[in-house]
């Protein structure tokens, strides 16, 4: 199985992003995507992002099934109001994969609104799919973690988020992958809670950074793929394609 995790930056770099999906769609079984917009309206919103990005990607990935998890409704990432706009995560998987279960749940707050139009209060969810291969159950998790405070250090909210994620991972009896933009530095307690009992492939493969020149801060890490020890990692790498201010992470794995 092959998986790509990517924070799409809301489709800000749409042309190279669409080329990217065309390039990898035949090879990759799972695309776990963050910063996705979904709307029936086709327009450019705050930060030059695309309101119908989920539909754009879905048209390219015609042999994948996609499902969208909203974390905010009615606002873009800048806090501007757009009544019919949804923002969140999306996972696309090949249609020939037999999915046993899929869903999402809140890991921060429990409502999709913003408090006083403040985008720092946006809810967060963990999105997941469960499938079976060679008589083994696999759990794939897609996370876009709390972005505030922007320093990616510990906070009570991040600790709470991590504890909910750890509980879900710990209670699943099978092979596990969690990927995404965690918005955490690797030496934080919040990250270590999620990492417990898992293998951090960014660390194990000595990845120097998951960001690129579009990102202006000095922090080198936000994106991770963690796997349970019973998963065989055949290949892991940061892809060179510049399609966002985050770099795509590629994993080939099996039982």
C-alpha cells in the first residue's frame, strides 16, 4: 500500500498541485490531505485559496473515493465569513479497497463555528479509515492539529488533543498509521503522547525538514507519519514536489 500525506495550503498553488495529483494518482492508494475547502461555489477566497478544492481534487482522482471532514463551517482560514464554505480534511482511497469503517471525531472543541469570529478557536477532528489486507486490520488516521499558539509548543489544549488521539490509537486492535500536519515540534510533550507506542518515521529516516521556502518561520517540522511497530515500512521519503508550503510525505507499507 502507498500513502501520501499533504497539507494542501488550501489550493494556493493550484496549478502545480493539480499536476502533482495527476502524477501520483495511479500509484498511490491513500491521499491524506489537510487544509481542504469544500463548497458548491467556485471562487478564490482569503489567501488565494480555492473554495471548491475538494471537488477539484476529486475530479482528478477519478479512481479514488474521497470523503471530507469539516472542522469549520462558514469561515475561511483568515476568519472571513463565507456562508456556504466548509474547511477541514479529506482522505481519498482507491475504489478497489474494501473499507470496513470510516469516520471522524472531535479532538478539540465540539462545534464547527468560531467563537467571536476568531479563527484561533476553530475545532479539530481526527479523520480515519479502517480496511483489511491479508487478514490484518489497518487503521489510517489523518490529522490537522491545533495551529494556535503558532509556536507549535505545548499548551493545555494541545495536551488534551493528544490524549484523545492516543486513547483512540491505543484502543484499536490492529496495525496503525497516523499522518498529517500535527502543528507540533517533536520534542513537545504533546507530540510524545501521540508518539507513545508508535514509530516516528520522520525521526527514523533522519528527515531534515518537512517545510520549504514558502514557509517563512525557522521551524523545520510540522508534518509526520507514525506507524505501529507491526507495520512493515518498505519506503518512506519527503517528495520533492513544491505544491504547498508543506512538503508531501510518501509511505509504502504492508503487513
